[in-house]
C-alpha cells in the first residue's frame, strides 16, 4: 500500500455506483499576496490537457462514462469529486491520476483559462450576496492569507505565467493527499491503483500561521445601483480540531441555522424585515469563523439593527432554553443521518475528517456526543461568539460607512 497517500474505502455492495474523491491539503491560505489565486488556477488547468489527452478529449472521456466529475478550491484544500457506475472505477481513477500527475499547462490553454477566471472574479464582484463575504473575510482576517479571495484578483491572475503555475503545481503534489471512496467497488483494485500511480508522492503537511481575528471592525462597499443592503456579521470561531466543535454547531443551529432559530423567527417571521437570513460556521485547521448573513431593503436597516440588538441582548441575558437546544440537536443529527444516504456526502465526510482530525469519526460516537450535550454546555459559548460588541461587519449596498456605524452603533 502507498505509504504517503491515505486511502479510505467504504464498501456499500447494494449501490450501483461509487463516489471517489481526492483531497489535497493545499488551498488559498497557503499562497502569498503575490500569487493569490494560483491554486484555483491550477484546479481549472487540470482539465485543460495532459501529456496524453487534450481538454476536449478529457471532457468527452468523462461524458462518455456517464457520470459526474468536478473540482473546487477552498481556503485550505483542493478537492476532486467524482461519481460513476461501479464498472468504471479503473477508468475514472486512471483519469484523475492522469490529470493530477500529467497536466501540461500549455500556454494557449493557460491564457484562455485566465480569461475565464477573470470573468468569474468580475461576476463575483458584481453579485453583492457573494462579494459581501469576501469583504467580511478581508476585514476579519486583515493582513493574513485567509483574508484573500480564493480566485485571486485580476492583477494576480493576469500576471501568472506557465512557469509559475507549473512550479506551484509541483509544490501542490507534495502536500498531504487523501483518497476517499464510498459505494460499490473492488478494494484490491483500488489499492493497487493507488500504489501504482502515487507511490512516488512524498507528502508534507503545510506550514501555516494562525491568523489574528479583528473584532469590532466595519467595511462597506457603497453601491447606489441596488436597493438592498447585504450584510455579513461575525467573529473568529473554533478550529475543526476543537473538542467543543459539536457545541459550536448546536449554538449556530439554535441562533440562525433553521426556521425555528432566533434569527429567522426574529427578523423574518415576527418582523417581516428580510427574505434571507442565516448563520454559518466555518472551521479550519487552526481557527474558524462564526457569523450570519442577511439582506434587506435600505429603509428597513434601522429596524433590523434594533431587532438584532434585542435578539443578542436576550441571548446574552437568558441563553438558549432546553427545548431550543434539543430541537437544534435533533436538526443536526437528522441532517447528518440523512446526508449519509448519499455516497458523495459519505466520501466527503471521510476525506475531510482524515485531513483535519487524522481519523474518521464513527457515526454512533458523533450521535452519542451530540445527544449528551446540554444547554449549559452550549450557553457557555455565548460570551465568546454572540457578543454584539465583538462583531465585525461587512456591508454591500446603498449605504455609507458613517451611516452603518450610526445605525449599528459600531464603535460608538
């Protein structure tokens, strides 16, 4: 078995298919301000030609097998995700290995793909519901690689040469790699393929600097061409490895994760001020984020701010009740179990947990842990993560920074 690449396999003989994923422990936070976006560029270029296939031949090969094949870049990982009928396991594995190990980065394809990515960046910038998250991360993690956009910016993407892309590509191939598969397949075939194609990999863990979170800050992109104000508000959160991550998830669900949550009930159901409001958590290898997003008409913003002050004050004074916590726990465990009916979700869970935890958690253990958590465990996290004075804000819409400070009483 290949000693430098971890293979995780879950055999489900009743399935007609398999989901296969490749997880590389390298993402946008492992870049510098000069090469931000280069991992995302490499992700795109993996489909643009190898030593044996052109980009068109790769696409025809994938479509000819009748399944799905995708890749994406995150703050910390590059991930390839596939799902095909079981009979195609060898062909699919060989194709992923080929595009990972034999991509050519031909200059003509690179020029075209840089143009595609620049269009992607422009589309994101012009979509306020997307761009407000970039603005938030830039403000919360200022002067750290986590603050930078995954796709980079027009200047960096335009400047990349084929030589730069190849250099980073070779660095990326020496990072920790996990291969995870769930479904119906022959394990020995998969293990032999892994050993044959990846035995030369010498995996290294990335060296990362933990960011300092900037709380109580504000950033505004003033746009008078739209009617709504989009807002992301939050604070630094917990790392994936933190022992309190389950309490953290329950806190998020009770505060804004579902339709019975404080945010949804307070802003939408009781006051009718928003259409979309939701809290979120992101957990990384050494840090995390806890926040929420909403969008509302500019004229309703003062009422939203007042409503949020009431919600936060009530949570701080009384915490979440037993019924709320039990509901949040049922919501989380139910969604976890339902997600396991999909082989792709099972594969993604295995890959991520191995990257972040070094092992895959037993489902029964997760359920027992969550069910043992009570309201005291969850409410103990409130001062750190649901203190309105500590929140950092990002706004996009018909709003000036001075107006935002006044309405939300930021720094006042």
